[in-house]
C-alpha cells in the first residue's frame, strides 16, 4: 500500500519494489568515507586482438594425442553392454511403432521418442567407440 499521507508531507509517494535495498538514508559516517561519491562502470564489451582470440579458441582444444588414448577396458565393456541393452529396448519400441501403423504419420508421433533415429545414433556411437578402441590397441601394440 502507498501511504496517502506521504503526498501531504511533500515527499513523492512511492511503493517499495524490492527488499534488497533499505528505504532510509545511510548514516553519515559511510557518506563521509566515500559512499555515493565514486561510481564505477564496468566494460560490457571488450575488443580482443587476433592473437588473444586465437589463444581463447585454443583453451579447451583437445590435443592430437587425445584420440590415441585408450579407454579402460572394463569401462569400455560396460559401455558396450549398455549399448546392447539400449539396442534391444529401441528395437522393441521401433517394432511397436511399425506394427501400430503410425510410422508414416508424423503428426501422431510428435513429442514421442523417435526410436529409429536413436537406434541409428546408438549404432554409430558404438561403431565409433569400437573402432577407436581397436585402432588404439593396434597402435599401442606396434609402437610399444
């Protein structure tokens, strides 16, 4: 509520919109020590030269040897087992979609899991991880 007496006292009527800042004036001691005297503006945009841009682009860049590092065999095997379980679940879902006859009806499938696309993605991921692991093992055997 806005106090109706505030207009009579010569103050502009206002209603507090946040609880973060006090409505009363600060004490005199902080004012004498510099409160409200200096204002700082922070630069929102900052131009970087070409060398700085290249440096920032390389911050999270993978090394060329990152693709040669082998994944732990137990972790890789667990990932394969998880992918095979996912294959089974997605193939069952895709079979249900085909037998229901809704595979061609795009409107009926809006918002639902696209089992075919996920199955293709899982197969590609499993093949990539298997090939990476196999090539890494072969390189390690030849080099070391």
